[in-house]
């Protein structure tokens, strides 16, 4: 299985901050990576697919980059609605696997 | 607007079989592009892909669960189902059904249903 490792596990930030979350794959996954946002008690919401493609309806302050084994999710200016947990997911090889999550907290 | 809704018992006894159904509305499960998947999340933990089914009936399972999992579809009822046998407390989780557009990532999700394994 491909292991996905996110860092940091928890991130404290303020409204307006630029935030970057990293996801590393244990082997190359080309650009087959998705990012999700999850709020407590809710299903995950797709933000980014194919490493850098923004899902329809997702604010442009979210962006993704990377290929191979290292990827980043950036929130250009953190908004109150963005405090949540973020997960990366690889879909290069079965079984699809997720990172352990990064919780973005209010500083 | 596509909607997915999980249903099934919220409590299952150890060693028994967990059975859940996902009902799809606002769309067809017979599209040649889509896969339909199950993902679970133990309380306070991360996400685990359980498996997916293609409209043709082809299935893909997580090897860690493969010996216990069956995913099937009922196209006439626009539903697909999950069965997980010989459950233990480690199978306690929120179970989500979701649609994969054929790429491997999940765009539409159900709201999730908590299944607790306990005697």
C-alpha cells in the first residue's frame, strides 16, 4: 500500500494567514492526489483533484501543487469557515489511501 | 443534484455481519463512468477506503478488509450495499458511501452513518 504522510498534524493560525499543508507519498503517485476538507460531524468535501485542479464551487484561495511524492495544499488567506481538518488521498494505486489529517485550529 | 444516503443498523454484535445500503437519488448508478465506494472513519480517527464497485459489477476492495467485505449493487433500486462480516470493536466507525467519477477521488458523499460494534 502507498503510505500518505501529512504534516503538520495540527496547525494553529489566524484569520488572514497563509497556510500550507504538506502531504508526502511513500512512492510516486504522479499527480493522482486529492485534497478534502472535513468539519466535525460532516462528510469530507472535495477541494482539489489531480494535485492542482480546483473542484467546482471551491473558493480560489485554495490551491494545490506538487507531483511525484510531495504535494502541498495552500490556503492563501485563511477565513473563519476554513477551520477544519484536511486530508490528502492518493488514487494512483489500489488501495486508495488517505493521509492521517491536518487539523487547522484558531490561534 | 445527486444525493446519497446511508442506511442500516447502528448497532451490530461482535462476530456478526454489518450490512449497510446507500440509496442514490438525482442520478443513475448505471453510468459507465462512475464508481461507487464505501469509506469509513473510526471515531476521532482518519479515513479508510473500504472498496468500490463499477456499474458493470466489478469490485475493488482494500486488501486489509477483502476477506470480510462484499459490495454489491441493485441498479433497479438505485442502491448499492456493503456487507462486512465477523465484525469486532475495531470496525466501529462512521461509514460513508460516495461517488467516484472514475478517477479515484470522491466528489459526492453521503452524510455518514455511525455503526457501533458492541454486545
